[in-house]
C-alpha cells in the first residue's frame, strides 16, 4: 500500500471537511448576527449585575452606547445599505466598572464614610452586583480604590462567563448544524474515501483544491461557491435521489448498508463540527510539508550564518 496514496485520500477528505465546515461557519455567522446571540448572552449577565430595573440605564450611558456594533438592519438591507446599532457584544472591563460606579453614584467621590457608602449601595436594585458590594462593605472595605479593584476582578470573571456561555451555545448549534448539513448533502466519509481511493482524477481535483485553499489562506467563499466545490466530488443536495441501494432483498446486506451509511455520516458530522479553521490548519501542514521543511532549513542556515558572523 502506497503511503502517498493514503496521504492523497486523507487530503481529499480534509478538503471536503473544510468545505462543509465553511458552510456551517457561514450559516452560523448569519444566524448569530440575525438573532444577536452574542449580545443576548452578554445582556443576560449584565442584568445579573445591575438588575432588570437598571439595565436600561446602563445601556443608555454614553460609554456603553458607543460600543454598539453597526450592522445591516435586516437581511434585505444589504441592497439599500440600511444599517442600525445592534446589541452590545463586548465591553472592556474598565468601561463596565466605570459605568457601574456611575450608576451607583460613586464616580465623583474620592473617599466616603461607611454609612454614606452603605446608603448609596442600598439604593441599587436587587442584583448580584449589589450583593457583592454589601459583602465587601460588611468585610470592612470602605476605600473606593479597593472597591474598584475588587469590582474589576469580579466583573472580569462575569464577562468571561458571558463569553463562555455564548461559546457553549454556539458550539451546540455548530454540532446540530453539522449533523443537518451532513445529512442534507449525504457526505458519507466511508464512501467518499472509497471513491478517492479508486479514482485518480478525483484525487487530483482534491489536491488542486487543497492548494487553492492554502494559497488563499483559508479565505471563505460565498455559499454558492462552496456548494460548487462540493459538486466536484459528486456531493449534491438531494443525495438520496441518486443513492445506490443494495440490489438484493437480503436482510444482511441491508443491515450492513445502513450500518456503514450511519457510521460514514456520523464520522463526517463529527469531523465537520471541528470547524473549518481546524481543517485548514491541518491541510496547510499536509499540503506544503516541503515548504515548511525548506523554511526550517533556511532559518537554520541563517542562524548558523549569524552565529558565525557574531563569533567572527
């Protein structure tokens, strides 16, 4: 068995995984932007910090308003360039701390008595942020500098939790979408590997596409281009219409067919869910090993020359 043949088949599979991963990434991006998923995840945690009654006041602060991203109003707005501010997706920790101190009435203060500080905090609506301040004050923390330091550390953790929540939700959606896309195109890894193994022309197409992907540095194409790339492997929407089913009525043949089909689709869905960037990085390593080796040797020679010059 030729190692180069195995490598060519592997490259062909990786190219397909990359293309399908790009389809998933593109659709995921559209959906996240349409539903403002990142902004909703962040706001969920902001409400915990300031409470339902104060979230509107927080959003209306100038330093928070300026962070709203500008995007198309709706999918059809691309034709008229109609844009509008969307939900806030990211807030620097320092900006959020300043905004919270503004809401609490602590910004203009330098030093405060314990009673005055307790009265200001007590005016805040019930929230996780208020509870944290009460705990710190009960521990004897009355310095605004110390309160700001503790608030910064606390808010850093909260913002990281918001990011983790969004990533977890996005990851779940990517897995679901990967399964759906795999079933829609019927991309069976086992069958595709067989086709690549027996078809030299298909392997040549895969190699050419691999070089093209690496050359454009993983730049994503539009959806129609990605579907055209898949069609080169005879992978099309509506695969079940051209699927070659077992000719015999033997139960064993059908059970084996179903098992292998489910296994092949499952492997594809698991691979695609890793993301297009994962497969691009792997494709780059496999497609240009000689380039990487040459670069390493050149670097080594350069280092040796430099060392010699330095010694001289």
